[in-house]
C-alpha cells in the first residue's frame, strides 16, 4: 500500500455495498485505506496501490493484533475510522 498525503483510513464492514462505496470514495479522495471485513468483497474493489483488503473478524479479539500489525507497517498515523461493521 502506498503512503498517502491525506492520511490513513480504516473501513470496517468493507465488503458490503456501502463499505465498498466508502472505501473507494476515500481512495479516490487521496487516502490510503485498510478495508476490513470477515468475508471477502462481493465485487472487486478499486483500491489500487492506495488500499489493502484485510480479512478480519472484529468479533475475534485475537485477530485485532493482525490489524495493529498492518497499521504499524504503513508507518503513518490513523486519520479516519469508519465503523461500518
């Protein structure tokens, strides 16, 4: 995922229609996006180099460490959190 000058956004529930729209909107607006959902996207998301889909079930607390690893790997601070799950 390429670093964005507009910051990092996380979108939960990113596989559904609304989550996909929000994710693509944020990428188009210049954000780097980590898209999270327990199920794979219903359609291919247009994330390009600015986004990454992470299969993650937020109900499983042990999986949260993998999310933190992804955020730390970006090397930028979290600017936007969309809780769509």
